[in-house]
């Protein structure tokens, strides 16, 4: 004898989910998949110098140039100086030597920053699934990602991409893409590495143009790891670390096309090498445009500037920091990490904001629910921002 049970259309055909509910479910899943920052790591070159030491090493006596160095709000920078000749004077490195220096320093610093990041996450090289490398201070083919993979013995099947030539803002441009990869591959570890060998991008002459650049930049690398949550039980680093770091909620960008030539590399025929140019007005241009992009970033999340507990701004220089701070109505305390990184390292280009992020973590003042804004500025002229939440 069979068992009677009611047969309806719903038992034979799956009932469709209303459009509104499908939209809500998609939104819920998208929100749950927001990647989180799992860890950060930094590295610098071995030798550091005060601004006064550099003036003496290079025998700079011009009072105008000395003033640029000594009023930069920079106390010390990590640099790899040119070798000396028989008389003890620093030699002028040709462009080929600078490119070789960049390769050596970027691979070394980038590798150490990556290892430091993985150590802080509690992950091994075998758990790295995606590597994005950023650099502007030299050109490499094959790219820095391939060189680091070979250097560290990372799985050759690791997904990778290189971001080259975007400048000081590039860390957030690349973080955007890295976060997107992590979101599309939940439970898998993606790492971005910014490695800038600023010692390999310089010109020595008596002009104020090169003095400004030579007084500002330092060598440094930083790495940041991202993991998006995975539905259901997961194992290893994803399960252990995903809940701890802040969520990456979104990005906003602004290209100041009227100032497209304000920060650029030019070929210097007289020196037979590339020379970086910074327009003296660029701090004020960046400051004047900071509100627009930040308000767009926050407006998309229904937030105001007063809702932000932590501001991590690129250490672009004293005037840049002051211009951004004044235009955004920030206190000196809110940009303390930015100022400290400039003081201790100079402008580290694309990885500077991650040095500030590292210092914030070490303060242990962040609370669950706090919002943070990451902000970088560079050639284009460009302002990049990101919103995070713990």
C-alpha cells in the first residue's frame, strides 16, 4: 500500500523567488564578500641619513637648496647612495646603472615586505594565490612580480599583475584591483606589494627642480594582504584571519586633468637619464580637490567626514599634508601617522600610506565599527581614496 500525500504544482516545479527578494539576497551576499585586510608588512634599505648628513655628503652649499632640505619636515631617510671615486666624491650613476640598482633594491625590499606581511598574517608562501606588484622608480621586464616569485620560490602558478609608472597614488589603484580579485575568489589570499627604490631615480645638478626631488624621497616597500570571506566552514588562514582586519568597502578617484603635467618624468638630454618634476603649486592643487573626492567616497556610504575615526594620508611632503589637512578640516592629531612617516622615512611613493596604516595598528586604538579613509596623491594629477571599516 502506498502512502498518500498531497501533490501540488509547488512540489513539482520550484517556486520562483520574487525579484525583490533576489535583489536583497544578492546584496546580502555582496556585502558578506567584502574583502578584509588580513595583514601588512614593510621593509626599507639598510642605510639611512639625516638631511644635514646628505647636504655634507654631497657638498651642497647653496643656501636656497640647503633651506629646501632643512625645512622639509624630514629628519631621516633610507637611501642607497652612489659609490665614491678615488677622491671620495660620489659618482654620477648612468641610467643603466640606476635601472640595475632599482631591480636589485626593489626585489630585495619587495621580497622582505611580502615575507613580513605573510608572517603577520600567519600564512606561508604556499598560501599566496595572487601577487600584485607596484613600482614607479624603474622599469622592469619581466616585471617585479615575476622576479619576486622566482626569488622566493613562490608557486609559478600564482596569479600576478604589475602596475608600473602610476606614481605615488598607485598603491590605491592597485589595491582596488587586488580587492576585486580577492572578492571574486573568496577564501584565497591576495597580496599587493609596493616597492620603490627612489635612490634609483635622481639627477644631481644645481637646479631647484632637482633639489626639491632629492630632498624628499626615500627607499621603502610595503605589502598588504586581503582575503574575502567564504560561505560555509573554511580552513587555514582564511578562517583564522578574515574576521580580524577591516573590510574594504569602496574606492573613489579623481583625475585633475588641468594639472596633468604637474608631476612627471622627463628625459634629461644633458644628464642622459630620466628626471622627475614636481610643480611647486601641486600641494595647493591637490588640497583644493581633496574635498570633492573624499565627499564622493563617503557620500556613497551615507557617511560624513565626522564619521571617520582614522585618516591615513600619503606622506607626499609637508605642504601637501598641510593643504589636505586644512581643506578637509582635519586636526594635526588625525594626520599624525602621515607626518611621522614623512619625518622618519621621507616620501616613500606608492607604499607610504601602508607605513601609516602599520603605525595605526601598532597603536592599538582602533575599535570595532571604526571607519578609516586611505588617501594617496600622485601624477595625473590624481587623488585616490578608499573606505575601510573594522
